[in-house]
C-alpha cells in the first residue's frame, strides 16, 4: 500500500496520497493548491496519479484539484451534493474507488458541510474491512469540526452529532483515524498537532465524544469559535467553480509603486526597524500567515510584497494564493525601501518599567483574558484595522502587546497605518509570561 500524509502547515491542512504498489497507481485526497509536495511524493513512490477525491468543498483554502485535472487529466471525485460547477465524477454514500488491492469507500458524514464525506480505506491484502478512516472535517485528533462555516452553527452541529454517533462511532475502535486538519486550522478550536489517532482513543479521550445529549453537544460545538475570515465564501465559490490553473509567481519590481497596498512579510524583529510607510505587516514564518493576511487584504487589490529576497516573496505569494489571493502586483526588496516608519520594540522588562507612561493596546482575543491587563484597551487583532479608536490618542507613545509577542508587530503596523506616531510592539514576551502576570 502507498500511503503518505502531506501537511500544509500554514493553514493546518492535511492531504493524503493513497495507492497500490502493485499497480503503481495512486489517488490524492484534499490536495493543497501548492502541488509540489504531492509531486515529490509521487516521484518518491514511483506512482502515477489516477484521481482526486475531495471530502467537501473547502472554505479555508483553495484546492489543487484544478491544477491536477488540467495538467494531468485526472478525474475529480466530489460528493453529488456539493453542487460542483467543474467536470467531476459524483460520489454517493457507499460508492467505492479501487486501484489494485486498495479500495476507498465514501461515507456521507454531514455536519461541517452538508455534502461532507469521510473515506474508509481498505487494503484487501490485510483484510476486507477498513484499516484507515480519513475523516476530513468531521472528527479531528482531540476535537470535532466547527459547524458554522456553511450553514447555521446549530444546524451544522446537530448534523455533526448524528454523523459522529450514528456513523463514525459505529466503526471498530482499531481503525486508524487521519483527519483533514491538525492544529493551526480555523476549522476547529482545540485540535491536537498530532497527525493521527485511533477511533478507540478518541472515543475515550476526546471531550466532544463523551456522553452528552445532542443539545449539550450543539452548545459545546458552537462555543468559543474563532472569527470567520472575510474570504470564506469566496474560497468556497472558487473551489466549487471552474478549475483553477497553477498561479504565476510575482515579478521583482524595479521601483516601489505609490498606489498599491504593501505587505511586509519579514519577521517582526526585522520589520519593526524599518517598515515601508503605509505597509501592512504579517510575518511569513509564523503559522497562520494566510489566515491573518486574509483579514487585512482585499483579494481584488493586488498587493506588493516587501521581502528579504525572491524565495521569501515566492513563498508568501504561494500562501496568499492558497487563500484565494491569486494576483500579486510584484515584490520589492526590503533593503531598497526608502520611506520608512520605525516601530521601536520593547522587551518585556522595558514594558514593565515604562508601562505607566504608555498607552497600551492588547490585541489578544477575549478568550485569552483570564487576567485582563489593567489600563489597556483590548482590541482583538483580527478587528484592529476596523475598530473605532476615538478613545485613544494617536500622538501618545503606544505599546502593543499580545500573549507571546507573535501578534504585537502585526498590530503595531496596523496602528502606524492608522496614524499613530509612536508605536512600540512588545517583542520577546507577552501576557503569557509569568513575569508580567505577577507584576
């Protein structure tokens, strides 16, 4: 059996290559838009791709099924309920796809989306019963899918409850579970970074599978959900629509245009010492780059990437394309930017020493506030660019703090764009520090 899990770390997405060594044929499930890791896996296994299966219409990332269909001519299998507007083979509950000794059986598992399917994988050289279960966006390691991305959360959670108890949990404990997402995805809220589990382990230790009625499950599934990025509907429409070809990479610009949005993708430690005036800033190296950028950027307004080098710019472009931002106007070297804004960072010690003279903006989410920071204005990062700031003085020295310093630089750049003249991100520590919580 050919089996390989491919993780797209930025969005916490997992795809799977499954096939038969005897035939040298393989099928990919839920491919990422960046198909290069898949292509390397096919070469490693000396396998030929014969099909693509989508467990559902994704809302958090653009699928690579269009690239594979257009370039390799392989069929795309999607649920008959998905309403796909591209060439496809419809899948119904119980349908199977076979290559050699490997059989993949579709299992209708609505909840996350009405058309969602899980896939039972059978290796007939081992047994004629499922060995693996690819759960897509239904059951994760330590969590279940969020139910509110396609339909009302209460309706989705009720469907997911029935899917779990009437379908998935009817399977044997020994089945190995491989989910469509790991930690870092917005499609769940408490999932583990562990890439797989067993049904028996989840039955015992997954809080959402413990005995509770449907009403309690629905309430729990809808509690504490992360905000929805504004581009979700656009991503769904793109995945359901005509095939998307392989996107082009941005060109190096000779000069920085004055009429384009700018996005600095360097580390915050670098960007705060010289940010292009008016630029957004989201560090590429941090997990969740695409999700955070999706809150800030208009996908119809081609952005110029400010990067250290071509490799960094190209990777940023790929990760923007994965969330449906297909056209970047170009990229420009950070070292050649001349009109700069300084965002002098504070260490945690410096912040503690100077805090009485600072206006403080805390960009954590509400559920990160067991110990609110006295005197701070709390504005979650995802809404800072739109929030009313009339109660803040843009002329005062303003510190930006978060839980661990991962978001402070992003928030500082947003405030600088909004006219704050002296913005100081707290880097190297944050509210998660015992030093700050006991100060």
